[in-house]
C-alpha cells in the first residue's frame, strides 16, 4: 500500500525514467545473459532476437538519458536545448539502426565477410561498428556533460 502511494506521488518524469531504466536493464540482461537463443528469429521475421534486443537497448539509452535529466525534459537554457536536440537526433538514428545495419550488411543477421564490394564487406562492418558505438557513447557523454554543467552552474549560483 505504501509502495503504490509513493509511486503515485512521483512525478511523471520520474515514473518515465524508472520505467525506461527498467526496460533498458531488462534488455541488457536478456542480451548479455544468453537466457534465450539470440540466433532464433522473432515472430517469423528474418531478424534474430539478438538484433531486436540490441535495437531496444540502443533506443532505450537516449530515452533514459532524456527522462533522467529534468533539464533535457524541460530545457531552460540554450545548452540544454542543444543537448536535447542531440539526444533526439541520436534517438532517430537509434530507431533507424536496424535498417541502417541491413544497408551495411546486406542481411538481417549483420554477417560481414571479406569481399570487394562494400555492402557486407569488412570495411562496411567497421563503419557499422563505429555507428553503433556512437549511438551508445554520445548519449552517455551528454548525460555526463549535463551533470557537470548542472553542478558547475549550481556552484556558481551559490557564489553570486
């Protein structure tokens, strides 16, 4: 009873943040634990379950960063708006990640091999790897930079 009352007392932003954080952690657990066979297809689609789980993780990371920072959720300064736009751009690329991977690999399993044509080649795999790493690292760096900005702004406002 107390738990349900405390959940209702939370702001909507906090509820969203906790929900998406839970989904992110669950996706990471399923992807990394090997509980399910990641090579099986999902609902008869040609994409392996591991591809869907990786896709969900890439989508949840910017969402968790967005809802975890009030200054992104309700921007009050120019740099908050700048960070918000970057998070939205990363989210758009994360949503398109599965299809961009198909363009690079030429298949839904993201198998690359040594060949001369770019599509499905080892060089295409490097570009796809860098693209994927960017989708993970940039939101995390934005979250860290935003926290640093907020701490510095708080210290400077106390001195004034």
